[in-house]
C-alpha cells in the first residue's frame, strides 16, 4: 500500500527505494537473528570489541566503494567543515555507537524480536518530540498507529516473559585452560 502511494507520487525511483528498504530489512533481520544464534549468552560477547571489528570491516570494505563512486561521479566526496565534522562526530557517537551498543545488549538479554520492536518505538517518540518541540498536529490515524505500535511492543514483551522459561545454555566455544601452568 505504501509502495503504491509512493509510486503514484514519485514514480519508479520510489519503487526502487522501497525494494532497497525491504532488502535492508531482510539483511538486518538476518544480522539480528545470527547475532542471537551464535552468541546465546550476554557474557560470551565483548560488545565493544565486536562493534570495533564491525567498524573496521565496514571502513576497509567501504573505502573502495567510496573511491569508485567518487571517480565515476555517482557520489562525490568532500571533507566537511569543522562544525559539520563536530556534529557528525557527536551524532555518530550518540546516535550510532551508543544506540548500537545498547541494541546489541538488548538482543542478547532478551530476544531479537523484542529488541527490534523496541527500535520501532522511535516512531512514537519522534512524533511526541514533534508535538512537544515543533507544535505539530497529527491526524487520528497517526495517533491510532502510534497506540498500536506501543500496544504491540507491550503485548509481545508480556507474552515473551510469561511463556518463556530461560534455561542455561552451554557456551558455543568450550572453556579452555589459559594458564601457563600445566594441570
């Protein structure tokens, strides 16, 4: 429905954007599920090290694409001014590093479903911020949607906690003796 309404307003680019958004959602779901599958317990993962390597791999694998896009003119690259660089650093630290760290902990402490649904709470929060700070007005349809998002999160969370018994799991990597003294 959203794709159809976008398509009538913006044409073929909107359909391509919708397809890319769906592909992004699928890869995000796979990432979330694989994280929980391979790291079943919160104590098994050094989260800062995990995100450090994730950032390193993204940088190393992303730079060739940036160079290629710059050379072909698909996306030109220029260094930001000092103020923009400061704001980008602040946004990257608070908006990405902190939120991704907290999200990964939430996936490991709860379930991928609850952690992902919690991210969807950013929609009602942004609408509340628009109402408070910008005096925006939203229709009853928007507000009904917000209530449904909140109710969905609450019902799934209550359902997960009431029906799921947590059982201890064995670590994926067996513990080894790391001491220098032979046993």
